[in-house]
C-alpha cells in the first residue's frame, strides 16, 4: 500500500485478522509496525493511514461458525 489514507468497508458478521509484513501504518488509532498483528470485529468500516509504504496481509473469517473450533474440541 502506498502512503495515504484509505477507508475499507467491512462486514459485521466477519472477523478480520491483519498482519503487517512490512512498513508502518495505523488502523483504528493503533500503530502497526513490521510483524504487528491485529484482530478486528463488529465494525462497519476502518480507516487505514499508511505512514510509509506497507505490505499488509489479512484474513477474513466468519465470526460465528456451526462447528467447534480446534481448541474447543480438546
């Protein structure tokens, strides 16, 4: 992502997990630096402020599932 401000629309029924591979940015007033991890849920949108060119990896997963998660089984 290039330097600047971005608004991302989210879906409330999902949990978003972000991992910053490189760079520096701010998501929802939380400063993330290389190798930072952040989990967000129950939001309509987020503001991402890229302070320096960044590479961001994210996973979108359902917040509620119809089966037990791995840790819940043991």
